[in-house]
C-alpha cells in the first residue's frame, strides 16, 4: 500500500520539459543574473548612475507586470522563478542609457505580458521576451532607441562608424569604453559572464559557437574587407553580438532542443546577422536575427529530430511515429 502511494505521489501532471535535474528554473535564472553582473556593473561605470536607473526600472516593471497579470487572471504568482528579473535585466542592458523611463516601463510590460504571459507564461513563449520588448521599442520609438549620445560619448557607435567607412579603436571596443546600449559595450565582461555559464553547465557552445563562426565566415565573404583581422574583431566586439549569442540565443524555451538543430539555428543567426549588418540600412541586426530564429525553431526541430527506432527517415518525417 505504501509503495502504491509513493508511486502516485511521483505521478505529476506538468508542462514539458520532463527532465529530472538538481538545477531548477530558479537556480538557472540566478546563474544568468550572476553572469550578467559584470556587464551590468561596467555599464554603470561606463555610462553613469542613470544606467542603474534604466535597468532598475526595467527589472521592477517586468516583475510588477507579471504580478499584476497573475492577480488579474487569478493565476498563481510565478515571479519566484526569477525569470521576470532576467527578462528585465536583459531588456535593460539592451537599452541606451538615455532611454526615457516611461518607454522602459512600456517595453517591459510588452515583454512580460504580450510576449510571455499571454501565451501561457515561462516555457510557452514563442520568442525571447526581452528581445520581443526591445523589438517593440525599436519599431515604436526608433529615435529614442538609437540615441547613444551621452556626456562621455557624442559620436556614432563603433558599428555605425565602421558602416560609414570610418576607423575605430578595437581595443576600446574590447574593453568597453565606447557608446552603445548599457550592457553590450564590454567584450571582456560579456566573455567573463559567458565563461561562468559554461562552467556551471547552464549553456553549452553549440549555439554561440555556430553563431559566431558562421557570422565570421559571412563577414569575410561579404563584409567588403576580406580576411581583415581588425575588421572581424571590431564586428565581434561591437554591437550586441556577444550579448545575444551567449545570453539570448541560448534561451532554453526559444532555441531548438535537438543538438544538430541548435547548430543549424546558430548558423541561421550568423547569416541573418551578417545580412542585416552588411546589406541593411542599420549597423546592427542581432535582435531581429534571433527573433526570426525563434520563429523558425519549430521547423528546425521538426527537420532535425532523431528518427525513431523502427522507422525510416522518410516515414518519420511524414509523421509515421506518433
């Protein structure tokens, strides 16, 4: 009788993924927060105390938006999993320091309520909430989202300067003493955070490595500079490539689950980022490349899922395995 009760206690109905691990969602989110702290801290050092205000408003707005949605819809309050904090932190780090507070609040509301909660909450969103909020702000307020003029930096961002044919200081880009969004400027800080996530096993290299390598190949082939190490280094250090590759493209919910699918996904992101940067009107393209990749994730998973035992590849693709 006791054994039967123990078996019933273990039979729980819950949403996927059904993976047993000591690493809970909350622990994963805390690890991501820790990994983002170097970039966040440098952002405050680089742009001043207002960077703390913008990111703080973004985090608080995301948390409050999720609580209010749960209360209004009479659902269990889920902010304890820390995912809203991560969304707010990522969104804040993707904003310029001059971003008006009310726009930050609006972008946070869109990221949490429209992109995440309306579709069922964590694990059900079809795109990365932080990037969804950023894309909403870019489309709605393009002037504010491209205003990188501060007391310290009055010129164009390094990527914009490169696109205009100007020279840039690559070492300053690596350190982070340049204009840009709050969390994207310091390559060193982002690599430190990414290394921490790799060491604790929160992410692996399949997506970021395939993303970065495919972008480098695209830059060599179509960037107009051939194999120019300085140009390639500037493209890697500038903009949101590293922030996107390690912290947003690796999102468990919106990336493919198959190993080969993750590599295909990363290659797609690298090619799309290159197309946006080198052939588009703007100097950046990471956010929209990842969002497009998110939308294609179901298709990539379908085409790269392993064939079930007892079926040919053709039969399995036609839906022979139920």
